C-alpha cells in the first residue's frame, strides 16, 4: 500500500477529523481513509448520474431543431425505430 501526505490542513479541520475518529473509535488515519473513500464514491455516483451516451447527446441536438432538417428527420426516424424495438434477436451474417 502507498502513503499519502496531505499538507496545509487547517487546524480546525484536523481537530474535527480527530474528534470524528475518536467518536468512531478508530485512528485518525482510518477515519481519514474512510472519509476519502466516501467522497470518492459520491464523486463517482455524481459522474455516473451526469454521464450521457453519444446517442443521448445526438438525440438532444436532433430534437432541438438546431441541425438541418434532414439530419433532424433521420434522428427522429432512428428514435422511432429504437422505440419499436421489442428485444428481437440480432441477426448476424454468416
């Protein structure tokens, strides 16, 4: 495992961290690792909630009327076909 040195932590933050560690009955390092882990999980969850597929980005552009009419019409057709797809099996060429 690696080490991590965090510099210039405000005294108040260090005292809060120490108090939280004491309440939890764990070391300062263990509490810091736990809080870092929680923060990373939350950040990942936020990223996943904001992530969009390429299709979603194109659909937003197509439905906004910004692209030319022919492109928008093609995208509307793709969207309609996608909604009609009921999970039929994909046919692969032999």
